[in-house]
C-alpha cells in the first residue's frame, strides 16, 4: 500500500498547483497496465491514426475509446481550427486516469495555416490545466512517415516511463507534482528577489530628489548669469545715451546765439528728463525678461507674469543752472585791445582825410567813434565765445553727474529686481519642495509596503521550498541572500 503523503506537503501543493490534487487524491486500480487510449472527435482522423500506429508498432496496445486501464492518452486534434469546448470536455474526461498525455495534429497536409492553429492549441491547453503547460503537439500528415515515427517514439517513451512507476503510481504522481511545485516556487522567489517594483519606486524617488534640489540651483545660476549680463548692458546703454546727448549739446552750443544760450539750461534739463524716462523703460523691459526667464527655469510658469520688478524712482536727476560767468582781467584787457584796435582802424580809415587841413580836425571824432564801435564788437564777441566755453564746461560736468546718477539708478533697480526675483524663485522652490516632499512621502509608504509584502512572500517561498526539499530528499543549493525587511533609504 502506498505511503500516505505528509499533510504539510499536500498543503504546499494545494496552494501552488491546485490542478494536481485530483491526481494526488485519485486511487489507482491495481490491475492497470500500459496502454494507449486514442481520443478524438469525429472527423479528426483518430481511428485512421490508431490503425496506422498499430501497423507501425505492433507491440503496443491501442484503444479508440476512453480506457480506465490506459496509462497513456493520445489526444488527436484537427488542423482546420483551434480546439473548442467539445475537445476540452473530451480531454478532461478521457485523461482523468492517465499518467501521460500526448497530442497529435492531423490534417496538416490539407491546411496551410496549421502552424498558427498549433500555437493557439498550445496556449489553450496551458490555460486549461497546469499539467498541459508546455505540451508538444506532433503534426501528422496523410503520407508523413517521419512525423508518425516521431509520434510512435514519443508514445513508446511514455509507456516505458509508466511501466517503471506502475508499482507505486500515487507516489510517482506525488513526486512529479512536488517537482513541478518546487519549480514554480523557485521561479516566484527569483522574481521576488529581482524586486523590479521596488527598483522602479527607488528610481522614481531618486529622480524626485534630484529634481527637487536641481531646480533651485538652476534658477540661482540663471539669475546670476542674467543679472551680470544686464549690469554690463545697462551701464553700456547709459554711457551711449549720455555721450549722444553730450554731442548734441555741444553742437547746439556751437550754433546758438545769445538768446539761445540763455534758454540752453532749460533745454538740457528737458533732455535729461526724457533720457531718464527712456532708460527706465528700457531697463524695465530688460528686467521683466530676466524675471520671466528665472521664473520659467524655476518651473513656476504660473508666476512668470507676476510683477516682481519694482517701479523706478520717479525723480529724474536734477541739474543746477550754470554759475554766472566771472568777468575778470581778460575781459578788461579785451576792452583795451578792442579800443586800441578800433582807434587804429579809425585812423586807417581817416588817413586819406588828414591830407586836407580843413578836415583834419573832423577826423578826430570819427576816429574815436570807429574805435569805440570796434572795441564794443570785439568785447561782445569775446563775451559770446566765453559764454559758449562756460556752457560747454557746465554741460560736461553736468552730464558726468547725470551719467553717474543714471548708472546708480539702473544698478539700484537691478539689485532690487534681483532680490525680488530671488525671493519669488525661493517661494516657488518652497512650494515645489512641499509638493515633492508629499510625493516622496507617498513613495516611501509604497516602498515600505512593497518591501514588507516582498519579505513576507519570500519567507513563505522559503518555507514551502524547505518542505518540498525534505520530501524530495535533495540538498538545496546555497540560497541567495534575501533582502529581508529592507527599509527604504530616506
């Protein structure tokens, strides 16, 4: 009488391969002997195939109906289409008592797509019962002796295996079931040790951490680079505009008369006010672009249009009027020089009249008049030139002060904008960091659950493998180090 299987072994096999329980619990008739039962629906050519096998293998016994004493079943399938419910019902009822099942596919010479039909039949058999997983279906044609020979050898090998285990059929079925179950447990344990789900979660966690800290550094570097470029451009723009205004002012002074020289300071003040407004507008556009670019690099596109650039100082640089020109010794010398030159010019003009004695006395007042007029004109012209030079000097000094004030105005606004943009970027980073921290917390929970679940399943696999190895009496190889309850690194 066969030995009763251990309850713990039956429990392990029941969990991993419930389909084999029927074979384990089924009693085996004592008068069984090796026999091949040929099964097939009408039209599959099962009878013709059985007749050909009897002729090719006279030493084998073939039955064309379900035989409880048959240890091997030959299931004949048709190549015209995949097997259906009728074939599966026949397979279920006809192989309940069989130890080995072999499959044959007839009509391969009449149907061109028989390879696809065979592949579909293999998939359906694997879904039907675990014992049929990986089944080999032998194609058989009407005149194919080679395929028939291969099928005959397969049946002979199955009968030989069954003859060896006839005295202890239940024990042999139990060992086969235990072997299949052990392979399933080992493959499951290997898949668990690969820990693909946990590896994916860890990769996502590393990417989140890198993204959390990398955006802040990227936005800070972008802000430093853009503000440095803006500082150079703003100073250069101020210098160009002030130099252009200085050239315009000098040209205007050179063409100005006395009345225009008097109105020139007011004109220059108006030009400085307009220049200040233009520079403020250009600086505002440049600083707005900096804020938008830094906000975009910080990943806070929703705040890119927010006004982080402060308004400019509304007071333009103030120009004091030129000091009155001091009339010194040079002006007095010009009066003397003008008088002397005028007297000389008057004498030169009146020289022809001196030859006439009667007109000699009359030439004296004319000479004095011409000398006075020449002295007045030279003095006035010299004063006009001196006023122009005085205004040129005042323009140069004033525009130097204006340039310094405008540079200070632009750079101060740049510094204020840099602080505002950095504060906005920091606020965006804090919001993003809070979101990333929340996602990281969720990933950490998933990691802990996955590691706990994987550790528990690995422990169950180890226990079941120990039970199967004790029953099969084989030494287990050195197990791979199990990850255990690994806590995800934070």
